[in-house]
C-alpha cells in the first residue's frame, strides 16, 4: 500500500488563482482540554479529483458517482522523457483492455512540488486526451492538471483553455490530479482515491496505490 497523496498544510501550492490553503488551530489541549483545527481550502486543493461538473455546465457532480468509481484499475504511462511545458503526444497513450479503466501519467514532476517549476509540467496534448476519452478512461496525473498551467514560461504554442479537461470530463470520466510517488507502484496497480462526501465539482482525496 503506497501513499500517493500530498499532505494538506497551510500555504501549500495551489493552481494559480485558487483559494489559499490554511490549517489553523481553534482549540488547544492547554487552553481548551482538546485540540481542533479550522481547514480552509478550495475543492481542488492538493491531491484531488475533478468531476465533470468542474468544467462541463450541467455535468455530473461527485455525488452522482458511486463508491466503486473511485477505485480504479490503473496502468502507469511512463512520461519521464517529457520536459517542461512539453505536450505528451497521443502515440504515448497505450491501448488497454476492458480490465483497465484509468491511465496514470508518470512525469515525476511531483519532485518539484512547492516550487515555481511545478507550474511548468508536461501536459496531455488535446489528441492524447481525446484518445483517453475514446477509450472511456479516467486519467490520473502527478502534475497540477492535464492541461498547461499558467506561468511566466507560458508560450503562444500552449493550447488555449482546457481541452484535455473538456475531452475527459466531457466524456463523463474523472480526473485525479496532483498525485505523487507514482514510481512506487507497479505498472499496473489499483488506485483508491476516495473524496470527501461532497456533492460538488471536485474534492481532496487520500490517494493510495495497491
């Protein structure tokens, strides 16, 4: 059992423009006889899952998915050869049988978590995302998202908008983002990533690879 989740903590990295994360004490053992904290974060903070409602008007929310939807038979796609802000081409996306329902794209970009370089991750080309969609696959990434993230190094060659989100979420599938430690699991593994019971556009998960 391998932990694939970034810890939630004050000031952690988020997608540019998303709400900052804060974990603050509201009660302590010394003053109150118990300990409690207040958590403030967006629904897409840290390691999390995107529901179709995140990008598709009228799309399914997390509450429309059963528990089994958050347990996936995943295959790791080794994309470590791709550099900063480089598009992962469709010829890197394998064809899979019906026993695999999620592709986990390993870039090892989680090594840059908390730095400016983390914003400049490789991303799925629109054609690669469409290929995942055509196979009815969920997608997991060890980056901020499967589309390019805004940064100082963004270029005019980056795709506009969120084409990979639209391809995958538009097909009714889920996207798991900000995973870490994909090098710890086998090429084929079980991904368990249960969100908070929140009927919304997304939620943090505790992602585990078996």
